[in-house]
């Protein structure tokens, strides 16, 4: 009788513990603006030849989160030099991106980049249209699907339960990524 009771308790305990995995609800992982800024800083300086005509050098990225639009704005110093003139124009470049989850890369990525501002001092009016085209190409080239933050394995497992990221909430102080139990 005692052995049957012990076996029943073992079976019930196993069933109970395996069902506990479903009891865990969502959990949040917070990413501060400082963590995001550090991740962005590692991707700069950025040098590129755009439209086969202009050498572009971008430095000093500064991130600003926009909770109301769920976008992130990246402002940076810009230098553009057409190789045939021997001079360069300096100014600033700002672009914004929507934040998205990329499960395949286990990352928060920048999606739908768009140029917000591109201003260069001393530029000839005949180059103004090309500069705007440079800005649009840079936004696409620089930020489209760029991983901003990659999660570690510890973010996907908690108390024996596997989790998957499901949602990003943007705050002025950082991002909150909600993980839900994997089904």
C-alpha cells in the first residue's frame, strides 16, 4: 500500500511540476538607453561611398527614444566629400527607425528607417538634390534590419521554462521586451 501511495505521489508530482511551466506568465527584460547607446556606439564610425559619387563619414551617434511613435531617432555628425572637388561638407544627419523583434537573430532590430534631417554647411545648391538622395540611401543602408540589441541564451530560459520575445514597449528611459512562455 505504501509503495502504491509513493508511486502515485511521484506521478502526481511529475504531472504537477510539468504543468508549472504553463503557469509562468510573461516576463519583461528592460534595456536601458545606456545599453542601447553602447550597442550603437560599437557600429560607428560608419564610412561609405554613396551613389558612387560621395564619400560619407558618420560619427558620434546619439539615440533618443520616442515612446509615442515606438521609434528610435539616431542623430550623428556627418561629413560628405565628393572625391572630385577635394573639399568636404560637414553637418548633421538624423534618421528614425521602428523597433522590431527578429526571432531568427534573437535580436531587437531597426526597421523601416527614414531620414529625418540631413543638413550640411557650405553645400552648393546644385548638390542639394543629391544630398537628399544620399540621406535616403544612407537611412536604408545604415539602419535597415540592423540589430540594435542581441539577447543572450539566459533571456530565453527561466526556471526550466523556454520563453520567446513577443512585444517591445518603448519608454523614454529604455525598451521593455516582453517574453512569453514558448508553446
